[in-house]
C-alpha cells in the first residue's frame, strides 16, 4: 500500500490543483505525493510542496482519509488542510510531471476529475462544517476505467 498525503490550499475561494494528463485525459490532483522511508506524514507533505511547487507550508488538520485501487495500485490518501503557504507556487518540472497549477472555485470541485475524487465530500465538509477527520472508504475514480 502506498501512503499519499495531499494538501488542500484554499485562496480567495479557490482550491489549488495540479493538472496532469493520463491516457489523453486531464486529471487534477491535490498537491502531495508518496511517503518515503520513516519520515513523518506531515514532513512528507511539506517536502512534496517544496519539491514540486517551491513553497513552504504549514500543515493543519487532517480532513479526510480515503483509498483508491487502480490497476492493482492501492493508495491510502490523507488529505490535510494547508493553513499557510510561503512563496509563489510554480511547477518545478524537474520534480513533477504536472503541467500547470489550476485553481478551481470551491463551487466547482465536485464536478472536476480530482485525484483523489473527494470533490463532493470536500464541498459538503466546507459548506456544512462536517466533522473531520472522516474516512471516505474506497473511492471510485471513473477516468481510469
């Protein structure tokens, strides 16, 4: 199982995502990446934001956990709130295959191909102040079928 922390950075009512193209289709990831060795999970998330985007972050509360199973690749996602971001995010192509940073209004995230696919749950949690952390179970990722 792969452990993948990801960060939710919201600025001016928009969510930061990274655009990738797989099998000819756009996919928008919450920034984050794979846990390495014995590092702490929040250290993984800080490292990934720095490596891929050149910024430093402060990691807040754990919002969601979820699982994906795609082509026998089992991933446990840990979605954290990012409470502070220092610097201007820029894609570092030597560290990521992401093509660009894309900002989505919070009202749109439920309709976008997010990875992990937490858009609708994210909207509900932010608009209704649902308790967190919450485990969302195994998520359906329709663009992989």
